[in-house]
C-alpha cells in the first residue's frame, strides 16, 4: 500500500485500483466477487442511493445478516458521505424501532427473513399495520424513514426491491464520479453509528469517524502482518464493530479476501476453514471454544490459519493454550477495545513473545492517550497499577440517543472518555484487562445492560420487583440471571414462562437463563437500604 488511508472511501478506491482482479468477497451462498466486481456493485448502489435523495450526512440503516450486500452498502455509504447505521440482526421490532428513530434513519436496507428472523413481520409490528403505500415507507413514530429496500425477493407496499432500485438507477443515465466523491470525504467526518448497550438501560449510538480506517491499518499491519494473500473469515456478525472492523475493513484495506459466514455455526466454520483456506480466524471466546470442541473438529481443516485476534470477554489461560495448540495459530493475539475505541485500541504485535500475546492486551495503538484512574478516589495511577481506563484522542465522536445529562457520565471536563473497564499496567508498559466498573453483562461477547433487561421485565404482569445480574457461564462467559419478587397475589413464575414471555420482546441473548424468586425480606441490602446487587449471584444454587 502506497500510504495509510485516512478515510474509508480513500481505502476503498486505493484497494480496488491496486488489486482489481483479486478475489474480494465470498458470500455464504457461494457468490464470489473480485475487487473490480465489488467496485461495480458499490458504484451501482451509490447511484441508486443518490437517486433516492441520499446526501452527505443522511443516515442509512442496515438490518441484514452477514451477506455481500452488507459490504456493498457499507462502501457505497462511505463514498457518498452517508452514515451507515448497523442494526442487530436479532433485534425484535421494538428494539429496531428505537435505533431507527434515535438515528433518524432516512432509509432501511433489510431482507424478508433470515432463519427465524422475519424482518417484514417486525416492520409490520412497528407500523401496527401497513409499512406504507407504493414505494414510500410511512411508519408512525419513524417520521424520518422514507424508504425500505429489500435485498431479497419481491417488494411489498411501502418497500422497493434492491433489484428494481438498481435497474431503475441504471435506466436513469445518472453518472457519478466515484473517485471524486471519495476524495471529498474527510477523516473527521462521521461514517457509522454503532448501537451499544449502556448502564442507563437504553442503547446509545456511538458515532465513529472515517479516520477509524487508519487505526485498522495500523493494527492489522503491526499486529497481524496482513497482506493481500490473506483470507479473512467473518466468524461473527458484521453489525458489530468487531465483525465489521476486524473482518470487512481489515480485509479491504489490504486487498485480502473476505469470506462471509451468514451466522455462527461451528460445523460450518470448520468446513469453511478447510474449503476456503482461511488464514485469519478471530473471534470472541465462546465462539472459538465451540469450534475446537465441535465433534467435526479436525486440525487439518485449520492448516492455513496463521493468525487470530480474540477479545470481547475474558478467557481462562488454559482455554487460550488449548485454542492455540488445536488450531495451530502462529500468532493468537489478545486485544483490548470497545465500539467507542474503533474495536481495538490496544494489541500485542506479531514480533512480541507468545507469552505477551496470550496474557496481555499489549500496548496502546497510535492516536490514543490513555490514563488509569482509581475508581474510588479519582486519582490518576502513575506507573504500575490498576485503574479505570480513560481515553482521549482519536476515539468516537460522541453519542446519539442520550440526553445531555446522560452524556455527562461518560466524559470528564477535560475531554477524557471513561471506558468503565479496569485495566492493570505492568512495568513493561503492557496492559491486562481486570474487570468492569459498569453494570454490563457480556453474553458470548455481546454487551447488554442489566438495566435494559430489567426495564422490559418490569412490564410482566406477575413481576413486582426485578434485578438482573450477570453470572458465570462456561461457554458464554456470562449469562443474565433474574432475581424476581412477585406481586403478592401471584403464586408462581417459572423460568420457562418468563423466557417465553421475554423472547417476544428482546433479542435472544438478553433473555434470562437463570431465575431466583425472592420474598420482600430476601433482598440483600447496603447500609443505605439499597439492594446489594453484588451479593445477588451468591444466592443462586450451584
């Protein structure tokens, strides 16, 4: 690569000009695209978005499973200066509607259905009836949403099919200079709004800029030594910053091949690694553990795998060693990051020892200033020691979906972002992840706020009081456990009854997996009579 790209659009143009004939994307359905073909699809979609009135600063939401259309939409939006708003493919109607409304999305790109997820049905639920008339969306409560584009199948009233949209754009004889559009983008321009859980109980939209791409280039080059010969597997969803930056952007910035799995399935991952000769296999702990414990696991299937990153939840050292030995990684690198920090802000390097790669998060990447602060005293920790990590520099641009009062809890007066994570700094300057300050539950790498689950469960007709905490799970790291006090007139509530009710109202990973019924006098209390949440998990039977 001639120079480090400063915008996503610049990186896309550089790569498609440099290696047009190399294989760029392999879909789970077998479709294959060279970089020249990806560029053609992106140019077509850019024109289509333009004809529908999308302009710089507008927001386009994407509610899709992993598929090539996700990639085309990402780069078309980047070139056009439109913010892309990923929506969790497992979100229910109310959860997706909240994102669409808070993000002020002008367009939604989605599909009829995927596995058990019926997106059209969820749109009908949002609209309480018809989605709209003709090709114009009209959903009460979503005044900004003008268009719903379906990437598969025929359109229904209130939507337009992607095939029809592209055909119509081609017939309109509209010509756009994609390189000129890309050159107009600036590093500080917003490019994404990723929605993350937070301790307020409401998701918040972290706005990330184009200059994230330079961070992606830094860590993929220094830590993974990636190049155009690599083949990167999307083993986890690209609607998260991890799947998106670790996979889509990491492959594109080097001209490598992106191999897309539609969803996580250990059997399919093993076969894909064998068939596609995957070289970069990253993931969150529980996914990687499922792969190596899969009945079809075969070390020969991973013969080409050379490097991987892991993060998203803590992993016992014995499990890490097992992964390295069974998959045969040359480099298996622990990272530290979060959505607000571009997915990765600390990493070891390929040149570091295996001990450093496996047991530490490495050192901070260029562009980030980090300090550790004692959570109790607020005093900055100098040298060796532990504290909450505060960041300044090339972080996110801010949040959407929060009030000014809510925003204040995340930032210091002098501009540091409070991560809510406690790290330990060693004498050699490397960092280790210790724990979280925030009341977040990390279910198989997916963040969910306990308060968010509680806010839904409180509407159950049998529930008088509820507290949710994370409890240890061998496979997922943590799972939600609900402690529930019933209304006096209510006799009982089973876990299955609770889960069945909750499944209709929240994504599956948020649904409690443990339940303990409480009497009014059972709640552990602090000296100020507040419920002592930190003591609740000890009340569960082994």
